[in-house]
C-alpha cells in the first residue's frame, strides 16, 4: 500500500510517500524536496526507563551513495564516524522535536533520518526536520506536533524561501526556522541563523515573511496525519500522593529559597545537594514510620519508590519557585536585575609562545581561546556527502569535566562540543579576512575553564580577543550573549539577560545571539516550552543587543582593534607570482626541485595553478632565501639584462650559455667579438664564466645573447 502527498513550495515539489518500507518502526515515510530524499523513521521502546530525563536519540545518517560518491578510508570505503555537518543536523532535529514530547513520558524513542538521495541543490536538513515531524505525527508515539521547518535567505535585499546551495552563496542571511501552530498563531520553537551583521528589525521581518509558509507546511502535514495517523498511546501520569506531597512541601518551606538564592554556583550546589539529602532522609523516615520528630502520624507505611516521587517533587518545586519569583517580583537566583550582566573581565596575551590568546570571564563562566596561524597547506580537508573541499578557518570547543567541578572520563569531543564549536565558528566566519587579504590557515581553540551558563557565547568573545591579539585583521569585534525566559500558563513572561545556573536549567528558553556593533552574525534558539511568539522574539532581540553593546564596550577597553603586527612566534608568509608555465620547473621531475628547496630552507611551499606561490616560514630570512631560489629558477630574461653566464656547450655557429638555472641563451659566433671570429673556441671555452647581454627573445622563447667586454 502506498499513499503520496504533494505540496508546491518555492517552485519545487515537497513530496511525502507513506508506504510500508520500515514496517517494524512505529512511524516511517519518505520525504523528498526536489531530488533530495529522506527516509524518516521513529521507534519507541516497549518499557519505560527509570531516568530523570527524556531518553530521546536523534540520528541523521549521510550515505555517500546518495551523492553518487565512493568515499571513506582507502582501506574501508564506507561511512564511519558521522561528519560534523551530519552531527549538526542531528542536533537541529533533536532541538526542534524534543520540547513537544509529554512531560512524564519516559519510554525511549529513537528518530533516524537517512539521506538516500541528494540533488546538490536542496539541503537535507530541512527535509530531515520535516521527515522527523511527520514520522512522529503519524506514529502512535505521544508527541504534540507537527512542526514546520524552512530556510530563509536574503539576496539583493529580498527574502528567498528555501534557497538552493548556489543562491545561499549569494545570500547575507541563512536562517532556519521551525514552528508550531497554536491558538491561531505560529510559535517559533527553534532558530539557527548566520548573518552578515544584519539588524534585529530585519530578523523580525524575516519571521513575518516565513509565517504564512510555516502555516502552509503545518496544514499539509495535518492532512497527512488525518489520513495516515495512528492513535497515540496514553501517557501515564505519575501516581500522586497528596499526603506525602503536603509533608514534603511543609518540610521544604523556606529552606528551598535559601538554598537556591545564592550568587556563588558552588555554594548554591552545595546547599541544594545538602537539602536534597535531608529531604531523602526525611522521606525514608516517613516511608518507614519514622520517629515522632520526623514522621507524620498519618503516614506510617511507605515504600522506597517514594524517594523518586520526592525527587521529582523537589525539581517541580524548584521550577515553580524560580518562575514565580521572576514573574511576580523580578527576583533572580543571584539577585541581579532582569537585564543586568554578571561581572565581566577580559585579558589578552596570557600565553607566552602562542600566536594569540584571549580570556573572557562573565561571572563564573570563564573561557580561554588560543589562536594558531598556519600555512595555506594546513587547511582541513573536507570529504563528506554534501561538502568536499578545504577549510581555512576552524574553531574548536573543549568542555573538560573540571569546568563544572566533576570527575568524568575524557573521550574526545561529543555532539555538544561539536555543536558549540561550530556555532562560534559560523558566527566568526563573516568577520575573518579573505584568503587574498590574509593567506593564513586559522585555528582557534576555546577551552572552557569554568562553566555557569552560556559558554558558547563567552567563547565568541574570547575567540575574538584571541584573533585581535594575534593581529588577524578581522572586520569588527564581536560578542555573544544568552537570553532566557520565564513564562506562565496565562501568557505572562519576563526576559532574562545573561542566564546562568538554575535559570538555564529550569528556564523556558536559551536564546543565543552573537553580533558586532553593526548587527547580528549568529542566532541559536532552543525552548523547553512549545514555542515563543513574535513579542517574545522582539523583546529578546532588543535585550540581547543592549547586552552585546555593553560587553563590546568592556572588550574594547582591553583591546580596541587587531594588533598591527603578528606575534614574533607566528609564521611569516611571503608571496611570489611566477609564470604558470614555469610551475613544472619549480616542482622538478618527481618533485625533486621543490623538495630540495624545502629541505634546505625548512619552509612550506604552496603553489596555486595561477602561478601564485606562498612561502611560509617561522623565520623571514629563510622565506626570502626560498623566494630567491625560486626566482632564479623561474626568471624570464628581458632584452637589455646582463648576466654572468657559464658556457655549457660549444657549436660551430656559437656557444650556449647558462644565464640562470634551467635557462640558457645562444651567443652566435657573430656576437662573440666586434671582429670576425673564425672558431668559437678562440674566444670562449666550456666552463668559462662570461658577461653576456640579452639582445633578443624569439617567438619560441629562445634567448639570444652577445658577449660583453668585461
């Protein structure tokens, strides 16, 4: 059985095919846009997991055959570890669908979106988002979708819906929006954006442009769900225990607020954990009957599972207390005002031998970014389904366990590290000078030294400081900030600047914005509620701009612009333009000549097909030595130039003289002397060093010389 549904969107066909291919999954279908096709599936485990988080796994799978490629290790030739782009797409889908699962649902769910065909025009991420939405929506898995997803670009000041890869290259905006339809309005529940210093007003206008298309996509999905959807399984709410709940609330009383409302993170955690332990002891006493001092006479028989109920109630009370205090009295856990930043400090040049370093501290969040400059050949080689090529600017993010005071195994970057690192990289990319302006490979590493809210946005600031400290001529300084949200069921809300600790964990939104004084360069938004409306979006953007400008003021007091000179420890790159036809002479047979130059001088040499050569060396003198060597190899003689040449061969009609490496010229017998010469050997012999002048170059590039008087 096969049912097909179609929707025209931005001049292309969005097609959904529901057929029994992955028949053992709870929900599955094929979604295509153009010739990009995704198989989306979702599976729910049979048993509940006893965990304090929702066990959702999202995997976006690239298949090289989708692009007609055979890639991977030469000895493996198959897909292995997901590429960074695939991991980012997995996170994109996860962040979108996660808030729409029921609160008490704890059966494990896995969503897999596999790209089976890629047309090189339409990005699979949007198709994967729509596929995940529809697979869940038609399944029996409890989920409050569907969600709509689309991409907005801007070319020549005009918004473009779902631009192709080619059009995205010309766009100054790459905005991915997802939304749901609720109460006759579109609510946004995820944003991912890169921008070329665009205004807050323009982002709001882009949302207005997107709203009718988001509604159209949701209506299309609802039609499919109406025909293909299964009945959702019921979600069991946890059993309530009004007597125990009353006892616990009385026990907590004002203790909870005293534990939570502490400015220092470690002090807050210690007091909160201590209160949790006391609550556990209290609950055990209640469950076992306890003594008169700790146990209520009305509660005599309890079971160990009551501890889980107590822990859940504790979390619920924390969430209620934080929301109520913010909404009713604008009271934050560390007692700051709603739009107030934590204390900020910055430093540059901390590390003596690195090419650039920047430290950014905001409260207890502290990030150290280190920059390294490399040769053009140090680029990262990209080999994936979507992207093959070279990458000259990289940002990597490390989140060691000591940053949160924990002991954990260190097993390399996880999805979160890759996601945060790429967010900062995309934010900074518009500010990095072009290769023609600054022909270095640039790598920035952000080490998270201490974490208490929004380390990714702190990394934007520390990375910018490192770039400027290294002397990289960036377009403008930039900073990042994370904006939070507290809402209630009546629609009341408060926007929070610079969220940390419990505001991040229990809050309703994490809205990250990075930008310069001129405008926005990146946005990433996640929510724990179903979505936000336009008013919240507008207020969040306004508050983010205010905070960003305050941070930039403080950063620019430390280092207002990029240093005029590179670090003495940074490599120097010198350039030389040669005739492209001479490249083979520089390389030599089997690379003999170029390898000899590298061995003797210790430089790195990168040759472009245009004949432009980059010489990279830690010492400028060795770079100049290599340039002189190459100049001698590739020098093209000009009429009137004089050389000290070496006689290499003698003929009856003249002598061949080497005027520089691999370049010879002929002295005709008539040009050996101002008088008639009978035999060439009467004037010059093989091995003689003689002064010669170039008197002509014929159409075939042959050089004619005459002997000059010494």
